[in-house]
C-alpha cells in the first residue's frame, strides 16, 4: 500500500502523518519514492519516527537516541518543482529530549501550522510537545534569520496567571517590595531569575538572584531566541529568558519580573500579557540615600545609577508602558498599596494551587483526532488502569506557544467504551 503522505506529497497536497515505528518506512523507501526523492535514504535507521506532510513539505521528526541529544527535525521540500530538497531547519525553542525506548513518539497534524508530538512512555510533564512549522512566531523568525525555521513548544496543562513586571530606578526598593510580597505569599508568587553579565554582590547566589553569565554566552543565547527581552543597563547586559518565566508558571505560581524600563517596553511589545508597575522614589535625595545605604556599589557605579535614574523616572511616569505607578515613601504603606492593586488586601488564601494529577502515557498507543480532541488509546494498559485506557487531550483552549510553552491543554483519562464515542464519560 502506498503510504498516504507520499500520495499527499505527489498529488493532492493535503496533510497527513506516517509513523515509521509502525513498520511503514520500508514501503516508503523502496517503492514509493516520488521523482527527485533522495534514493536510499533510510529514515528508520536514522531514527526518524514520524513524517508529517503539510502542503509540499514533509517534516521528519525523530533521531538522536542518547540522553544528551534532542529530537531531530528535517524537512523534505518539494516547493521548487519536482526536485525534493532535504533541509536542516533552524530549530528554535526549548527542544525535547528523545523518548526512552524504541517506540519514539506519535505525531498529529494540527491546523496546518503545528504538529502535536506525543512522546510514548514519557512522564506527564514531558509527554506533550508542539512543533510549530508556520505559526506567526515561526514566520517572523524565518524573515529575520533568512532560513527555514521550526520551533518547539512544550505543552502545559492549565493557564498561567498574568505575570507582574516591576520597574523603577536602582535603589527605589523594588527588590525589597518583591521580597516582602513573596515572603507573605510564598506559594502564590515566583521570581523570574534574570541573566546578567554584572558581577555578583556578596550575598547574591547564582541561580537565585541572577544567572551570572559571560557576555559571549548570553549574546549567543539571545541570538538563538532564548530571551524574552534584554537590555544594556548601567553598563551591563541584563535579560529575561523565556525559560525563567515559564518555570514559574510551571510551578503553578504567578511570575514577578524585576526589569528596567527598556525591558518593560520590550515585554509590553511581546506576546506576554502582563501587569506593569513602576515604582517611584519620593525624591532624588532619598533615592541617593537608599543607594548609598545599601552599600553594594562603588562611588562610580552609584553616580552612574543616579544619572540614569532621572531619565528612567521620566519614562516611567510619562510613557504608556505602565499600568500603575507606586510611590515608595513609607515601605509598609507601599507594600499595602502593591497588595491592593494586585487584589491581595482582603482575605486572600495563600494556599498552593493544586496541580492536576498527571496521566502517564504508555509505550503502546494509537491516536485519533476528533475536532479539537485527540484520543489516545493505550494498547496494553496496566491491569489496575485497564478500565481507563483512553486518554483525551482537549486542545480547544490552547494559548501561547513558541518560544514559550503552549498552555491551556486539558488532559484526562476516561473509561473505555464499547459503543463508540457516545460512551464518553465525564473527565475524572
Ligand atoms: P532596588 O531593588 O530597587 O534596587 P532595593 O530593594 O535594593 O532597591 O532597596 C534599596 C535600599 O533601600 C535597601 O537598602 C532597602 O532596604 C532600602 N529601602 C527600600 N524601600 C525603602 C523605604 N521605603 N524607605 C527606606 N528605605 C528603603
Ligand atoms: P541590579 O544590578 O541593581 O540588580 O539591577 C540593575 C537594573 O537592572 C534594575 O533596574 C533592574 O530592574 C534591571 N534588571 C534586572 N534584571 C533585568 C532583566 O532581566 N532585564 C532587564 N531589562 N533589566 C533587568
């Protein structure tokens, strides 16, 4: 039988998937090469697990079996006439590690612009990934980089709460206010740990206060699209990685970013929907007093920070970046005002959000897609879960995407059914 994707590629140009782990590859390699296809290319031995056809392109996904590598992507492109070119695209976003075991993953084409990847036998937090092939982000990056681009995005359940961006001149008290908020509501907020090229202060810990990094390494990661924003501040490079914000949301917490006005402007222009707060000092004299009293900067650095403060305050107060301006005169009062604008001044319960129970995916599974739901049938369920051998991925409320997570995924197990889809039960 001719694999459906070769038919799709040569003739009708619709999308489809082929799963090489199901034994379909040899037929494809030996019998069904369309004109111009690189003969003798053995997808299976190269570890490619699936091919998904979208229009004139086939996306081969898989390869890389050792723990340290990532799942590979190659594109076979028939756009220019009959000749099919093999392209190694620029791969952006956080890339998945290869699946354990020989079965690899399954692929499902969604909306012609992204491919859902289901890693077999993976842990609940690592089993759902999206390979974006023609989303807005991918199209933008293709234009910027001038190469073929694909981007990975990890699937995450539920929604993330709006992050809070806090800006203000150095020494105004941002760090102090953030510490007070996090101390009072430890399970509610998480801090976005920025990268910086400045040297650590005496009490600062790498990975806690900042990721202290070399300029060349940070510039390389910026080029690789790993940063949500970055800016040169007081002579050093500072930046927020996409991952810094996502790990806070993964922990079910609301992310707080302490970044300068340039960074806030970049985040405002990005797809991240956040609340923007600017913290003002009561006067320049008081700001200088606080900076000196903190005792963490040299005289030269203090003067540089004070020089920059004036422009930052003007921008913070006049630009349309910020939703709120807070005056930090009396610390306790400012802390109360911050809580008020975040809706935390009443009887707020600070209990942790319970994370949904994970559903582990088996090695053997088959997949079907019905509207916005993907049904995963476990072929050899464990005896104790045998009555719950169907897993549903509800994709109807997806949000976000590369270079960050794709959120809003709903995953639940349902009872097996005997009379088709009418047998669906309530999510458990
Ligand atoms: P930032 O993070 O904005 O650079 P910090 O939080 O480090 O500023 O605060 C600078 C210094 O000012 C610290 O020593 C802090 O204890 C002090 N401070 C913060 N807020 C107040 C305030 N309202 N009144 C007096 N001192 C303050
Ligand atoms: P400090 O050196 O005092 O820790 O920070 C100096 C300035 O850098 C502060 O205004 C702080 O808000 C800003 N900053 C810290 N992290 C980031 C970041 O990731 N991005 C940007 N744009 N600014 C940052």
